[in-house]
C-alpha cells in the first residue's frame, strides 16, 4: 500500500481549488472526477496515471484539462516530492 497524497482544499464555491502534495511514491487513490477541471503543476511532476497505466510528465507551470467522469489513480512516479493544483469547474 502506498502513502496517500495530501489534498488541501483552498477554495470552494463556483470552482473548487485543491492543492495536492505527493511524497515520492504517494498516490491519490482511485477516484472519479464529477466535474470538468484543470490541473496546474507547481513543481515538476512525474505523474503516473493508472487508467490504464501511463506516464504523464508535467513541467512546473504547465497545465492540462480533465473531463468529468474520468476515473484514475494518480501516483508520484518520481524520486522527489511533487505539487500541483486541481481546479474543478462546477456545472
């Protein structure tokens, strides 16, 4: 069993903003996103998504979108801590 990533809810309203902090090897656990959203890397992130498995390197400052209904487990596949912001757009 992997260590769990730390999720800190920063804003909740028309948008939900959550900071995620991952030690090396930490994971989010399996989850399904209920809303569309955006992920923004604060640090360089070597993320492994099990959905099925694929590596998703995200350099610091980069962003990507995610669709509602996507289910996966996010894992820090790197050797250093990683941090990103998740912004959920309420429908």
